[in-house]
């Protein structure tokens, strides 16, 4: 197996000088993190694919050979003008501000969107030229969100993982994109097998957008699409912990520390390092520090803020404006509070070497990391890891993904300068024992969940998803398989049949009340139930009264409301587990409003669920109203033990954790069946199929992707099967023969 990593930029930038190829390492959290993981691979069987930083090379072949030989890299040559429009256009004028909750900075330009699609196609084409069936393709970040679909179209079985290193926004923010763009981005991502996010919130926002915009619901992050399974999950990115922790012992770092301490004398140090970006909250940080100096004159000439700002996205106008404002504010603070002996803010607008960075991490009394919105923020983790002496206080924005893991930091709202001010004072006055307690706890966590663990967890989940996909492939139940099914049925002593009702035993009707079992179906059920060693289970979303009226005369098991109620032959109805239904009145009240807005829809109330039927409603309007309703339900279901279930032109709100799969497990527990068959037609039956042993015959009614092993086109085809099992025709011919004999 070979790992292919695809990113906008390579981990190395290539230039030419005097006809020689010059390669320099690229910067950024993505490159740093993935490079650290790749360094742990023993076989080095990987290839990094991306833009090398230019295209107008005199000798492209020499560039390609150098990157391949010494850097395990393959360059994607894109014209610099095209790449500039791509990177400084749609990527950083549309996606970056919108996904970071800066809608007023977002640009909506059709030409930039078309350029984004064009460059994604170029990257996909580069991958398709070299990808092999057993390769694993790992696509990185927001620049390439359309690539999974472009690869999947040509390589339907290859393993594709996608990881988003920035936040994924809420639906209210994402929907600001033109609908066509938003749909194409989601569809592009969904053709990956596994989509990874830094935090649980980002994962849930993505799943909610998929539901609201594309109409696909999920089960524990697993999306059963029309053509495949895709999973969305959370993988908080770690760092190379040992690299930063052990660096404190390096002679070069100690030299830097000595020089810094000499220059800073006995000052307390607050340290801040960021790429220049409006999302990083640099201005808010300075405002908070300015207020600290105003409110705490006793700290004058005793503390300095060392601020390193690394140039970034120089071609985007907002960044130049922000740089000018930063310079002005630093000048104001130093002018208002500083003097010839003391500089309140020590500022550098450039990147610094690793040794100097670790030295600054190590000597600082507080690390100030206050992004207004951030995917993860590895600086916060690096700062903690570098504290070999177990001192230093991390002040961290609650808007950074890292805040979910670094709870011992002083967590602040970066928009509130008073909170920043208070946190600075607490950090500078915190006893060393308390600092050590907090740092130790965070270091233990970071050491355990380092960058290697992040990547290995991702690939482990990707492999599991590919295994699940193998189960999610239905085959037509052809004659030869049918013969095997009948043969096993006839020669097995103990057998059980799980039969869905609507859409499986009977076709759908305009109204649920119209879908009643006919005489032939009832006779087939009777004949089956009277066979020796056969257990019949009608497992339906119907209420128990209807099922009892139709089938209670036969010695069969009835399961109502998708597993809520179970009634065994000649027994009373029993709840599958203790449940509450005090939430129903509020749900019905909400649904009444939606029913009024969707003509020809109806509400059905059951004991432990409520169903909204819209089979006779306008298709497009129903799709819109249902998405609105499901979105409204997200907050309600989060506070109650209930869930929303999407069926065939119905939405059911029911108690969570109760389903056909759990009911089947209960009925199979302690039993030894040699033949198991289950048939169903919609999403509610997928959990039933998954719950059954691998050797069970599982049949989906309708040509759809499913966890069932086989599919049939219609209820009529399935009825032919159970008709043959029951001996219905044989009994019918026998009755005709006896009738003529008596005549």
C-alpha cells in the first residue's frame, strides 16, 4: 500500500538559481504536522503531491527528479497566474473568511468559482495519472474540496480520505454560499470515504449541512448515500510532542535562552506568535494588553509582550490593511506606556528559526493564543509541550479547536478585552505549583494524543469504513441464489423470518390506512406460521393496534413502532425497554405548523413516536419543508432522548436507541437459528440488516445501495419468494383438486 498525500502546496518550495534547483521547506501547521507523521514511517512508501511554488522553471524535469528522489514529492505544475487567482481568489477571499465566520469579508465571484473548479480538476488529473488501485489518497484542506468526486468518477474503488484543517461553519453561515456552489462542495467532499474534522462541533455542522442541503441523514456520522457509504468523524490534530519537549535540552536552544534572558533582564514575558491573519485576533490581543497596562500600573517596566507576526497572504488586501493597523496600535502602546528603559511590546514581522521559537516558548511566563476562530491552533500545543520546567501559563481562546483539549489553560473569549486583561493578570501572578499542575496535565494529554496518533486514528477509521462499504453492496437476488435460499430453508430445522410491512409485504398506498393485507398475504402468513420450526416476525413502524387487528390470530411475533413494542405469540405487548413520551405534545405542536405549510401531509400519533406523512404532497415543497423541520429538531433532540428517523416519504420522531436492529437482537438472543431472513424497503430497515449475522439472507425491496446482501425490484417479487416457502400454490391446487373430487 502506498500513501498519496495531496495538498495545495508541497512540503517544499522550489526555485531556480543559476540553473540549479533550490528546495526550501514550506511553513504552516499542515506541513509541520504531516511531515512529523511521515518521519515516523519506516518504509517511507509515500508520495506528496502539490504545487511546488512556481511553474516557469527552465527545466521542469530536473525539478521533478529532485523532488521525487529527495523529497518523496510529485509537483503539480499550474501557471502562476492561475494559481494566484486560485489561492488569493476563491480559497482566501471566499472559503477562508466564510468558514472562519467573517461573512462581511467574503467575496462571491463566479469567475473565482470557475477558477477553483479548474484548479481542482488539474490536481485531480495529476493524481489520476499515477494512482494505483491499492493506494490510499489523503486529500488536505479547503483548497481541494472538489477533488474527491473527480477521483471517484474515474477510480470508484480507491481509498480516499479528506481532512479539513480549518473550521467547518454552521449551516446558517455555509448557506451564504450560492446554493449551487454549496451543493457542489458538499457533493465533492462526500465522495471521500472518510471526512475528518478537528472538533466534534465542526463534524456536526458538516452533517447538518449535508442534511439540510442534500437531504442525507446520518447514523453516528455514517452517511448512507445512493451509491456508497461515507463517514464524517472527529480527529483532533496533535503535534510532534517530543520534538518540542526535548528541544529545551539542545545546546542551540540554551544559547538562545541565555541571550534572551540577558536582553530582557528580569522582565516577565508574555509571548505571542502567529501568521498574520485577521482570524488570529492579533488586534484584540493588543487591545487586551493595552487595557492591562492601563489598569495595572504596578506592572509597568516589569512585563513585556513579545509578539512575532509571520507574513502571510501578502496578495490579499485585507492582510495589508491589518498589518498597518497592527503597526499603529503597537506604536501607540509603546508611545503611551514605554520609555527609554522599557518597551511594552517587542514586535517582529518575520518568521523566526526553530531554536529561537522554542527558547521563547520556554522562557515566557505566559503564552497568549487568542484567535477569533481557528480550526485547531498548534501553537497552543507547541507552547505547552516546550515547558520542560513545568512552568508558564497558556491563555487560550475558546474559539480555537485546541480549547477542547487544553482545559487547564486560561480559556477566554477573544472578543472581550476585559477577559484578556484579567487572564494576563492571573497568569503573571499564578504560583509556580499551580502552573506545574496545569502544564503537567496538558503535557500528559498531548504526549498521548500526538500527531502520530492523529494520523493513525484517521487511517484506522478509513480502513474500517472501507470494510463497512463492502457490506453496503446489494446484488440482484438471481435464480441460482434463490435456489440456495430455498434449499437452506427446506433443510434447516429452526428458521426465523423478519418481515417489514409497508413497502415489503404490501405496496404503499396514498394513505397508510389503505395499505391493508389482502387474503392471499394473510393465507401465506398463516401457512408459514404453521410450519414446524418457523418463527415469523412482522417488524413494522405501524402501531400495535393495527398489527394486532391483522395478525394476532396467527402464532407469530409482532414488533410495532420500529421496535418500541414486542408481542410474542399468545403474550401481551411489552416495551422493549423503559421509555418516556412526555416530549410528544411539544413535537405535535411543532408538526401542526409544518403540516399547515405542506398541503396533503398528515400527522400520525403513536404511543412512543409521532409520524409526519407526506406521500401525497408536492415533491419539491416537501423536500424543503422536511429539511426545515429536521433542522428545527436538532436542538430539541439534543435536549431530549429522542431522534429523527427519515423513512420513505415520512419523518418519524421517536425515542432514541430503539430500532428494528435492537428488537431483532433481543429476539435472537439465546436462540440458535440455522436460517435467518430479513426483508425491508427503507432506512429504518438498515439497522435491522446490520444487526443480523453475516450468514443471514437480507433483502432490500427496491434497487438501492443497502447493507442488505440482495435486492428485489418490488413487493410482488418478494411475495413470490415467501409464497413458495409457504407452499401456498401447492395448498391452492390441493383445494381445487378436492373441490372437483367432491363434485
